[in-house]
């Protein structure tokens, strides 16, 4: 891991952990933005002051499927890595 061109291995463990936490937060925010964009485009026909039940259900289902598919891919990748390392 590097931070601003510096090697994080030379950092204090507490600082390194704080950097890892911040990077995880940034990845989480990126995921939120991704499914917000994807589900907005899929579910919102025209913006209005309130969400109707159809749009709300579409958004909820879209986000759930997005999360499900990302978890499935992450698990399959982890399994593949585990199998490769055991060989």
C-alpha cells in the first residue's frame, strides 16, 4: 500500500490502520455512488417531489440485486483465490 508516494509499511501501525479504514470508507462511498447512478437510471422516469410505490420498490430491488451480485462476485473471487493458493 502506498500513501502519497510513500510506502505505508514504514508508517506507525495505528496510522496505517487509520489509512486502511479511510480507504475502506472511500470504497464504500464509491459503491454507493455506483448503485445510485445505476438504479436512478433504471427506476426514475421523471423526478418528482415524492416517490411513488412503484419507483420505491424498483429502487429497493435494484439496490438489493446490485449488492447481491457484488457479494456473489466477491465470494467467487475469494473462493478462486483460495483454490489457487492451496494448489
